C-alpha cells in the first residue's frame, strides 16, 4: 500500500499521520511542534509507570522481609534478578516495534500490559501464604516495564527535529526515569494507609521489623498495607492508557503499514513473547536450584539470551521478518557498537546503581565490624541509616538532570559532554570504593555515610547528564529510520546493568571487599573515555563531536 504524502493543506486529523517533516521549519512551527509535544507529554508518565512497575520488587521485597513473609533473603533477591533480566531482554524486541506497529498502538498496548503484574502483585501480597513461584511469575511479567523504555524512546525520536532531539529524548527518559524515584517514595508511603478497601484490600499486616519512608522510621508493630504497592499503579495506569489511545499518533512515514490496531497488537505481543521465551529459558539455566538449574554463569547467560532473541526475531516469517532484516542493518555500523558501550557507561550505571544502592546501604552500614571474643565479626549496627529513607536520592538527581544533559549537548555537542562526565565517574567511583572499604571495616560505619551518599549522588548526576549527551550523539549520527532502533538496542544492552551491578557489588560485599566492585567500574569508565575520544573527539574522528 502506498502512503500518500501531503504537501500542503490543513492539519491532518486522526491517529495516523501521513505527512511528517520535522526538519522543515514551516511545517514544524505550523503543525509538527504541537503534535510532537502532545505525544511527548503523554509518553512521559506512561514511561514513568513502566520504570516503577519494573523496579518495584526492590522495595517490595524489603517490606516483605519486614513483615515476616516466609522466604529467605536469597529467595527475595531472585525477584529483583528476574525482573531485571526480563526487562533488559524485552528491550531488544521492543526496539523494533514502532516501525512494524506504530507509536500510538505500541505505547497504548505496552502500557496496558503493565496493569497485569501490578494488579497481580496487589492480589498476591494480601496473603503471606502466597507461594514464591507466584511472586517470581509476577516479577517476570514486571519486565514489561523495562522493555517499554526502548519502544518509548524509539517513538519519541521520530517526532522531533535533530536539533531538538537531545532535549526531547532527555525529557522523555529523564522524567520517565522518575519512575524509579517515584516508586521508591510512593510505595513505602501508600503502604501506611488503607486505600483500596472497595476491592477487598483493606486488611493490614503488622511489621515485625522497623521500616521507613521518606520522612523517617516506621516502628515495628505498625499496620501495613503492602498490597497497595501493586494496586497504586493500576489506579495510575488506567487514565494514562486511555490518554495514550486518544492522544498519541502513528507516523506513517515511519510505520508505512500499521494496519488494523488488533493486527498491530498481535505483532507487538508476538515480539514480546520472543523476549519472554528467551529470558525464561536463560533464567532457568542461570538461577540456582530450586528455581532453576544453575548451570550457566551470569555473563554467559546474558550473551546467550541476547543472541537467541535476535536470531528468533530474524527468523519470524513474512513482513515482520523482512522488516527485522531491514532494521538489523544497524549491526553493520561500527557506531552501533561504540554507542552501545557508551550507553552502558551512562544508563547501565544509572539503572544498575539504582538496583544496588538500597542493598549496599543495608549491608555496609547496617552492620559494623567488631571484635567478639578475639575474632572480628560483622554485627548489627544500631546507628544504621534506613535504606528506604535515603536510596531514592541518587536516582532522583540522575533523572532530574537528564534533560539538562540533553540541552547542554544540543549547544556544545554530545561527545564532549560524555567525555567530561566519564572523567567525573572515574574519580567518583574510585573515591566511593575507598569510602565503602573504610565503612565496611569500621566499628562505626555511619560516620562515613554522608560521603558515601554524596559520592553516589555525584555518580547518578553524571549518568543523568551522560544519558542526555548519548541521546544527542545517536540522534546526530543516524538518520530518522535507524535512530529509533539504535536507541532501543543500546538501551536494551545497557539495561542488563540492573542485573549485573547488584550481583557484582553483592558478590564483593560477601567477600569483604566492596571497594573492588567500584574500582572495577572506574576502570571501565576510563576505557569508555578512550573509546569516546577515538570515535568522536580526536582530530580525525569518524564523526566530530556529534
């Protein structure tokens, strides 16, 4: 079917727009700007909920332990690992959804899908008799929220001219990433009151351990409605999904044949099923018994999942497979691989530390090193800071500053900004590692907490600015057709940071050397500086400071 291109006339009506020329100043000012901004401001809160549902298990599991759910900490941490790995894997197929299904169709359906794990969590959390496998399944489905970032960024990149993509993508990602902070603040707060009695969710549980919120400690014995951690997102998502359906658009120059919405929904669902299948198999081979077989290590499991997902997507018959082959041309471009590494530097660090920071605070500062009967041991620290009170601060700063990074990069170039923030991250990561070493071996670790928190806030700020700069670089290097899939692909690989960082830091903490994890990250950041300089900043760079 040929797409008719409008050359003049009144603005188009309806969800499908056949004429789209954002680089044309006249078109942009008369029609494009209003449409693009409407799609952006509907996209942002939907993406925020995606992040919140994806990462909510990091907070829910802490409160499950405080309420005495009959699971070990190790079993609880399987929930964060499952949601992290699944969300990263689903970003791979989500990277390619916009061209085959359309922006409006994709954002509506993928946001609506979030209601399933949110509603399921609310129901399952009402009883401590709910088996572990139910929570693991819900964490698996929560990965939908992680996947949504890739299709959301791919979609917004098609609406704005290149000169404004840094700011637009920074706003979408930065404010969308407030889902991490929103979740970390909102979930502890809503669990303190009975909000959903009209659906039979009014019975509270009683804390057996102290908990906390943004405003401070909640003592043991307090009534807690943990089920609200799921139900609150259902209440927020319903109006947002309606807004996506009635307010967003499919761009026919990007998606020439979106077809009937039900057909588009089928294509989106099919791609997500591929990601669910490969993530499920990979998790089963990686997770230790009784959840899985435990025969693969972390790195091998991730590589196999990524390769299998790409191969299955390429093997889909008909128009979808042909379209995948066309979009897979990005993998022949060396810039796809350089930008993947640089996006790991920024977003991979942001999402990884978002997952790892609460655990790091709890383990490093919740215990002190004391001499007991002549032997140095780790004992409970009565002066420990609450992870639920402080963990939100770093992600908040990182998300808040993202649009600033995009705006600065639009003015001075993306790669020079990336180089500066990478240097800051090298220094801050090394210093954070040293502080973690001092705190871990101290009888009074809380004396180092202020420096620890400030250094991590600095790291989060750098990752936020760097996200804006890498978005700008991708938007300049690639044409409109390739920019979306590249944004999606790089974000997919970087999202595995949500799986890797907690495991790496946790392993080093268990070994008594938490500083080694941060020193290792500092070395990686230094290598990123060399890569960025070689590709984009040296005198004869491939593309000069895009």
